[in-house]
């Protein structure tokens, strides 16, 4: 691939990432976010790790809520089919939350800014 084609592909990718208001673009950006976290393509600092844990807690919390609902539906109403269907959606949510949490925990740390940059920022009036 020539340099011009690489540049055009990069510009097209940047343009597609900026149009984040239409349905397919938002889904692509969210898929890219999770793919980069799970495949360890992102280096995370502590604040970003906390954000990943919050996202994983939302997934696991939603899965736990559905798990409790499936147990209650099977116990109270005797409707084991509804409980089984709910359970089949709860377990993947909880597993995905665990995968995201593990990936956030084992991700590489983001490099610190160079020393001259930190000193320059602290000297501002």
C-alpha cells in the first residue's frame, strides 16, 4: 500500500469516527471501544481503568439483575421457560462484564508524559 493510499485510508477512518450521530457509526465506535479493550490494544492510565471497571460493573450488574429475575420467575410463578430465557441472556452479560474487567486489569499502563512536559505544566502562572 502506498503512502497516499495509507493517508487516504487514515483520513477516511478519522472522518468516519467523527460522524458519531448516525446509527451505524455509533455501533461501530462502541464495537471498536470494546474490541480495543478486550484485545489489549489500549494502554490505560488509572482513571481509564476505573472507567473500564465501571463499565464492566454495569454489565455484571445487569446480568446479576437478570439472573435474580430468572430465579424469582421460576420460583414464584412456576414459569421455568421464562426463567430459562432470562438466564440465557443474563449469563453472557455477566461473562462479558468479567472479560472486560479482566482486560482492564491486565492492560498495559499508559506511559507518563515526559518530565519536561510535567515541569512545564507546573510552571504556568
